[in-house]
């Protein structure tokens, strides 16, 4: 930065993702949304094209993409369907704790199968008692010789019903708060691992979400990531990495809203001319275009910062928070440009609003992002 040109390789991956989104995702998006159907065939094709597991380095069989490359892909996918995109990139979230906290042996054992064949993993942090206070989680990990016994419930877990592996955060003692938290990888085949029923959601309906219960699930110590008590740091550093692609996902939804609204405004006529010629509509489109532009630039800057070896805690929270708020505003305005038609399910924009809403909530609500931003910001003044 500030060189905003993309390399030929980056143009290539973006074009690949754009074509996949247009040909494989978009034609199925409305139906998957209506039925609340997880389109496994789309995910399998995404995997075949190398559009899943974007964060796995080449030494483990992954594509070794930079975070900026990943964001280029995610924005294109989300332009077609936010829900499918959430499911496609959920492996990145679930596998990041292994990349950050795993030993070379654990990485090789766990990550390689995801590149060798189609497999799903889920990230299990949030609990029914509260998602924002991650340090207050209650799922217990009781040490028993060379094993831990896990007991507790996780909720709102993306792709959980389809996963073969879970990354799980549990505490040896809730009184220790974040210092008691450990991270584990837990195969679905482990006795006592029980995914729950699918949630009925407002948006992201092509993405699958459920609870996961751990009922005396026995996990060898060798499946712990890092040392006892490292779990909270692993979770936070994971979210530092993965919030930036959520900025890209929100940008993709917002760009779709601008595109639909602009095309419609040029075709729809009132008072004897296309509504795009009315200043009231032009001002809306100008504000929408600005918001998308700013969301993309903040997302690229956060990705660039992390790609250059910095933690990116501040930048990734700003990108996620700004882009998701922008997606919500822009989708709302797109409906307004469409008028009554925008409110109808026959047109694509009401889905964008429902999909945008989740981006303000998941991977840390935007209230949490503002706490993170304020804390990071104030460090410079302390
Ligand atoms: N990277 C590394 N370490 C971090 C960190 C980060 N980004 N953020 C915090 N830490 C460390 C702190 O430095 C502190 O370490 P010490 O004990 O050595 O001092 C420790 O973690 C505790 O941090 P803090 O005091 O800030 O913890 P809080 O309980 O106040 O919570 C927030 C911090 C709110 C930021 C955290 O709970 C959070 O991110 N919540 C949202 C969780 C979330 O996003 N859930 C969505 C799940 S995915 S759908």
C-alpha cells in the first residue's frame, strides 16, 4: 500500500471466483434461501476449484493464498450468495486455530485431509450463555490422566451438522476466565459429540447452523492446541485473521445491492424518465457507491496489514464493523430504490438485507468490534 493494482494472479483468482459465483451459486441462491437448504453440491464444487480452505499453506496441500487474495475471492462469492459464502469459508475459521496453535505434527495430521478431499470443519466458541464474553465460556475440560473430558454446549455453529471435525474452546476452571481456556480439535466421530437440529434463520439460509453438545466427550491431550490456558489467545488471534474476510463478505453483499439498484434505476421510469435521472435516486446511489468503495478499501488495507506480518487487531475490526454496517445501509437503500418491488421476495434485494444483518452480528458483534477498536485506538494515547 498504497499500490492498489492487483497482480495477474490476483485478477485470475478473482475471475475464477466471479465465474463460479455467477454460474454455480447465483442460479441456486433464491431457492436455497427459500427452502433453507444447505447446497452441498455447491460446496463440493467450490472445494474442487480450490475455493475452500483458502488459508491452508501449500506445505499442507493448501493454496497458500494471502489474506488479500482470500478477500478478493470472498467478495465475489458473496455477491452471489452471502449464506453459501459463509458456509464455504467456515473451514477457514475452524482451521485457523490449528494453524495458529497447532504443532507441526498436528497441522500435518489435521490440515492435509482437508486439502486431499472434501471435508467440513466447524469453529465452536459461542455458547448459549453468551457469545460476546468469550472469556466467560462455560464448557468444561476436566483433565483425566492423558485425556480431557469435555462437557457443555456450543450454539450458532456454522456447518456443524455437516462437519467431520470441530475446533472447540473449553475451560479447565471458569473462575480463571480467559486464563483457563484451552483449544482442542475434536473429530465428529468422538463419542459424546452431538450436533443439534438446524436453526431456522432470518438470512444466510443456505448456510447450515446448529448447536453442538459435548457429553463426556473424551479427547486425548495430544488434541489440545498449544499449552493449557492458551485457548483464549488462540481464539482472539483467529478472529483477528478471519474478521477481515467478513469485511469482504459484507462488501460483496453491498456491491450486489448497488448493482441491482443501479440497473433497476436505469430501467424503471417515473414522471416520464428513468428514476436514475431523479436527484433523489442519484443521491442514494452516490451514497451507496461511496460506502461500498470505503468498505472495500478498509478490507484491503486490513488484509494487507496482516499479510505484512502485523496482528491487524485494529484494522480487521474496523474493516468488519464498517463493511457490515455499510452492507446493512446499502441493502436498505437498494430496497428503497426498488420501492414496493424491493419488498417482494420475487426481487433479489430483500434477501441482501437479511443476509447483511448477520454480518453485523457474527464473528463478534459490531458492539464488540467498537470495544476492540476503542481499546486499540486508546493505546496510542495512554
Ligand atoms: N490477540 C491476542 N491476545 C489478545 C487479543 C488478541 N486480539 N485480545 C485480547 N487478548 C489477550 C489480552 O492481551 C489479555 O491477555 P493477558 O491476560 O495476558 O493480559 C487477554 O487476552 C484477555 O483480554 P481482555 O482483557 O481484552 O478480555 P475481555 O474478557 O475483556 O474480552 C473481547 C475481550 C471482548 C475482545 C473478547 O471477549 C471478544 O472478542 N469477544 C467476542 C467473541 C466473538 O467474536 N465471538 C464470535 C465467535 S465466531 S461466530
